[in-house]
């Protein structure tokens, strides 16, 4: 049985896995790359256009939410693709629901930015 890392070593290993996941998502998912570049533009704008610290945090938070949901969607797609290439209604539903979650997070981003900036 493999001995698990504990304490600070476990934290560093978790960080390594997280960086690996970010790299994999960026390299393999065009939508994630686009959203990362959108974040690079929007995060500084949030600092400039948010009138209060709370507004700035909310504007930045919804940007990160889109990235988080996209990563989860990509993970769902990877697991479904790992299971097999042949179509199954549940596999299609899982991918469609992941896509819907990304779309909803993008709609939330747009709504929040419009409400705060207008």
C-alpha cells in the first residue's frame, strides 16, 4: 500500500496537481484558453471600474467562477470520453449539462458586469 503524503508535503503535492490540471486544461481546451485571456483583460478592468472594494471583488469573482466552471466541464468531458467513443444518451446529457453550466456562468458574468458598470 502506497504511503500518502501528509502535512506540508501534502499541500505542495496538491499544488503540483492543481498546476498540472490548469496546464492540461489550457493546452487541451480552446474555450478555457479564451476565458483565460478574457480574465486577463477583465480583472484589471474590474480594478479600474469597480467603484468600491466590494464591487471590484464581485467583478473579479464572477470571472473566476467562469474559469472554475469551465475546468469542471472539461473534467466531465474527459471522464465521459475516457469511458468510450460510442454515443450514450447519459454521456450526451452529462456533456450538455456541463456546457449549460458554463453558459450560465458566462450569463452571470455579463449580468453582474452590466449591473455594476451601468
